[in-house]
């Protein structure tokens, strides 16, 4: 299937207009990101096939790895956000996409006013980062945008991300997920696979795989249903439903499998740029400035043992355990417009 994917993205697709569904179509960017996107080269933008937004908070000076970097759109956005002291590395297996990305390195260096480029691109497979001489415990953040579903070995991808991340770092990425397991014969179809649909993981298989590879508490940041917008393809995949979702997975060895209550709380200081009033850690943790906000032990560690620590005050410790937070279940985490239900969103406390 690798060869089919390379052919689809390297030769068959000559721009976003050639996509047959909306699975790999971007969502509307927030206002603060629009000026950066407007400064990118047109060829980079026209060959972008992502499905979400992968720009988390607090990026200045960070080392970031982009898995499946394609034409380089996200890499160049992040290049601006990390600043000249940061570093962005893109990995892609498609020579045609890499050629576009590399062709415009100097253009973006000048556009961002950097004395030297802080971006580099490597040709290789996202399951084989060990063959690209990427160091252990090196990156602050790993991102990916609608690419993990295209990998034939998703467990190896997550294991390699775990290896290259620093302790306290995170994997922040958008991808396509299904509400059930996709039949094997549909995974063999190069168009369904190339459109990021038949290779999509069933959401619960993904969360279990994340835990298996050391990301004990996957956090859902945002999600939206995909409508596909192609009746023939939709009919072939029915009754499966698909969602674009952004997750963040922290590399924190002390995380527990469930939301345990130690009577802890945090107070957000309001000091994260762009989030003066509310820090949005994930879908169910919108932490208002100045408010005492009760948290489970895992959320405490995600804030105290990461780059977020200086922006919070911490109340309590791990000396007394009060049991598990009620309502932490395993329902569909995504909002479902068909049933009118709001997703559980992974962790709840």
C-alpha cells in the first residue's frame, strides 16, 4: 500500500481540487493563524492535504517533528511560531511533495525574517524514524496532519514518536477515525485508502494502541464529523461514519489508566499567549483564569510536568487518594450529529 499512497499523493493529485472526498480538506483556521497562512508560498498551500489544525500552545523555541510533512505547509507555519531559536523537521516519503517543500525554504526564511532557515526535510517512512538518525528524547513536540491513517504500521509510528519525544513532550496531531473497524477488503482499495478513509482506525482501537505504546491517557482536543461529499464512495463505506479529530498524547511515564482523584486543583494564571481568559488543554478542560479548577492526577501531571507548569499554580499533592472521578467511561468520544449526542471526549476530569 505504500507504493499506492506515494503514487496517489506524488503523481495523481496535482492539487486539492483533485481530491475525491472532503476527508483531507482543511477546517477554517482561527483568526490569529490567518496572517501566517497568507504569507506562505502558493505552491505549498495548493498541495496541502491535511484535515485539522496542529499548532498547540507555547511553541517559541521548541523542537518540532512533523510526520508526513508533504508540501511543507505545517512545517512553515511552525517555523514562524517557534522562531529562529526553534527547529522544525519534516519527514515524508513522497519525493514530489518533498521537492515542493524544499524549493521554498529560502522564500519562507526571508518572509519570516530569519537569518538562517530553521526547517529541514527528510525523505523516509514515519514508521522508520530510527533509520533517519533522529535522536532519542530530542523533540519537544511531534505533530502530524491526516497522515497516521495512511501508515501500514500504526503501532510502530506511535512507538517511534514515544522514542523521539523528550519526557514531558507531546504528540499533537489530527487524523481521521471511524466509529467501527473497516473491513479488510476496503483497505485494499487505493482510492479509499488514499482519501484517508479505509485506513482510518476505529477510535477505540486507536486509544488502546496509544496506551499500549506508552501514551497512557490520550486526550481529545477537538473533533468534527466528515460528510465525505461523494455518494459513490460514501455508499461503499456505509454504514461506517468518519470523524476528523485532534488528540494530544503526553510522554509522561507516571500517568494512570483512569482519572484518579487526589483532591488536587490548579489555578490558571492567564499567561499563555492567545489564551488570556481560558486555557484549553483538551475538549473537556477549559480552565478559566483565576478559578480554582479541580483536576485528576493525570491532568495535574500534564500541567505540572510539561511546558505548561509556569502558567499555573498547583494546590494539593498525591498523598491522599479519594477514588476515581465518576463518569469517566468509554463511550464514543466524538460529537455525533446523527444521534444528537455530545462525545465523552476521553478523560473527563
